[in-house]
């Protein structure tokens, strides 16, 4: 038994057993028993349920996020990193003058 299961079972017992003991004289044994089971079931769910390696609260959080918080339709959008290559240059990198010596350095004398 894991620490998680031990804690959840202890919480379930701490909620369910006193509820049963205090209500069975007022509403009857079988009704108090079914109500006790109903009160303890969420704790057992948190202790035992696991889907794809995720505990129940993470699965529940994912369900709430996808159903209610995030948009229903997610459009496919990409950021084209190479889009700048397909565009023409708006500003040339170097001045292209007609002088043939434009890009040359002078020799040091």
C-alpha cells in the first residue's frame, strides 16, 4: 500500500465511520450504510484511480481544461522560420555603387 492510498483510506474512514455511527439510529442501518459508502467513494477514487500513470486529480484537471477552459477548435498554425528567405530584400545589405573600387580597402603605405 502506498502512502497516497494510506492517507486517502484514512480520510475515508475518518469521514465514513463516524457518519454511519451517528446516523444509523435516526435513518436506519441500510440507508446509513449506503450514505456512508457514497461519502467514502470519492476518497477511494482519489486513492486507487490511475490512468496512463497520472493520478485522478491530474486526470480531472486535464478533463476540465479541455472541456471548459481551452478553446474547442484549435486551428493549426505554424511559424515559418524560413519565410524571410522567400521575400525580396526590402533594404539591400550593402550599397551597390557603380564604382568598382567601392568595396576595396586602401593599401597602407
